[in-house]
C-alpha cells in the first residue's frame, strides 16, 4: 500500500516542504535505527514530542473525538510531519491535532513525513499550516500573521507569498490586533464578524469603538447597520468634535454583567453624570417576573 502526498496544502507550505525532497514509499516499520529522512515512515507515537512552536493551544474536544473515531476505523490517512532530533526521537512540525486524535484512538505508531528543519523553518511551517485551517477565527489568523512577520523576519508582501494572500488582506487582519481586547475577544468568540470588525477599525476613537461594539452585541446589528452608525458618528464628530458617545466605566459594566448572570436575563444599568441612575430588569412573561421577584425575596 502506498501513500500519495496531498497537494492541497497551499503553495506556501508546499514550497517550505520542498515537494522534490519527499519520496513516496511503502509503509516502513520503525527499526532501532529510526525512520529514514525524506520518506513516509511509521513512527512510534511515544518517540514524537510536541512542537514547541505550535501556535494553536486549544483543540475542540468534539471535533478531536470525531477524528479519533475515524482513525479507529480507517487509520490515520494524512501523515504528520516530524523532524529527527535523535536516534529514536522526533519533534512534531505539523499535525498536532492528528497526533492527539491518534493517541486517543489508541494507536502506537503513525505515518509521518520525516524532515530536517531548523527552528525558524519549524515555526514557519507550523504557522502556515495553522493559518490554512478552515475553522480558524480571524484573531488567530491575525496573531499567526504577526508572529510570522516578527519571528520569521518577513515583510508583508513576503508573508502574502507564503500564504497565498494579497498584501491588503494581510493588512486587514493585522489591523484587528489594534482593536481593544474586549472587541478582539468578541471576534474570537464569533460574537461579531470580520465585517463588523472592519467597520470598527475605521473608527479612530477607542471610546466610540467600544460604544459601537456594545450596540452590536445588545441590538444584534448587521454589518450594514454598523457601517451606517459609523458614518453617522464620524459625521457628528466632524460637526461637533466634543460630542462623544457615553461609555460606562469598567466597574459599572461589570456590575451590569454580574446582575445579568444573577437574574438570567439582560440587565440594563443607567448611570447619570451625578452618580444617580436606574436598573432595568426585563421579563418575558408573568412566570419570568415571578421568578425574578422570588430571587429578590419579594
């Protein structure tokens, strides 16, 4: 049985792996001397150490279990990639999710491309493989792009060549990292889309960004509505630069969030300039009202 090398990894990773060096071969059982370089061999799992440059640290448990179940039935179809660091010791370059699932499936060995790579090549290969994942969120992509620029000493156009992206696309992702942490978290958690984020990026004032972000979450605004809101705020700002949307302090936002968690419904905290205000606790039905009243010992 032979393994056919997959060609859908994208030109960046293909170039790094250098297709001409990969030799298709029959399965090779690992001997005491270890796997041969440049071949697809069977490597014992306990000989493979995790890639210290792996940019992704979280793996969805359900998806990992599904892959493990598939491996139990069909084996690991796509080999992992490792580099040889000792006589019977290998370091993972790419394929940590496949390696983890194989361990869960109870495999003692896995098919692997055995490569030689220095640390920068390992980092670059791991980052490129990470970027090419379909389920990667925009912030993870942006962080990977930033790491490649900083740690692999790449310019944006060079990075674009590696990952088959235009320079403008690279720039748009990198600009996400300039947004406030709370907005980045919303992008990461899929609370707002890349379209929402692009609209927010065009707003220079951080307080206005936070205000619009809060409106997106509270009212479920579409990207088009956000773009209209941004244009209106920018227009108002030009006519009266002193006008800024009022944003609650972190302390009041935390109180609002804590109350929402306590009552199991969205709570609105209205705070006036002089420290006065009101708390609004909406209810959906008479039963819901009774539930809230019981919690208040009414």
